[in-house]
C-alpha cells in the first residue's frame, strides 16, 4: 500500500502479486536505495530505472535485476471491464516527468516508432529513466538534445 493506495505487482512479466499489504517493510537508505524486510528476511534493493507514467520500474535485489509493472485499483478496474483500448489516450506531447539531464536521444523528426520504443534517456537523481513511446506514432519534433538540462514538464518530443 503506497499513499493509501493498493497495487498489483507483476515481476518480469511472469510473477503476479495481487497484494503486498503488510508483507513488506521498506525503508529508504539513500537515493534509489532501499532496505526491505519480508518474512523476517532482509534485502537491499536499488532502483535502476523508473518510468513513472507507465508505473514500471527496474530494481536490483541481491545482484539480480527485476522488471516490475504496477497496476493500481483503477488499472485493474479498467482491465476487468475490458476498457483498455478505450482508456488509452492519444498522446501528442512527451513532457519531462522530472527535472534532469538528457543522456541520449534515440529518435528524430519523421521517424515512425512503435509503442514501448525508447525515445530518450533522462538522468534524474543519479538514475537513468528511459522515456518510451506510449503508442505507435510518428515523431513530429524533438525539442531537446544530448547533454541538455530540462525542468519538470518541459516539452521533450511532439508526436503525431
């Protein structure tokens, strides 16, 4: 439970945990680092990458990397009602989810990209965040370049 909300966690697209309420004790120990206690066992974890828009994360626990996708109550309700397609929004702009430094730009204007394709890498708080395409589209314009610092909500890429 985070901020009063419960989440379903899907790990490496293979394991699904419907509820972790009360099962995990998570304590931040530094930027992107956490100490986790589960069933009286202690683990150190590190956040490697985060895509907050899609609620997906990559963490390393005990030297092993895991991809985690979170679904909140709203996501689960939409899925249960079969409204996934109707719920998808047509995204025209990719905005910076947080202040950071552009490490890499992987697309150029006129390029066709598929949903989930990496568009750019934004470093924030010493973590690399891969910004991916939310849908199949064509890149209209790229408004940043490698090495550029951006503020939160800065227009990174326009899509059509």
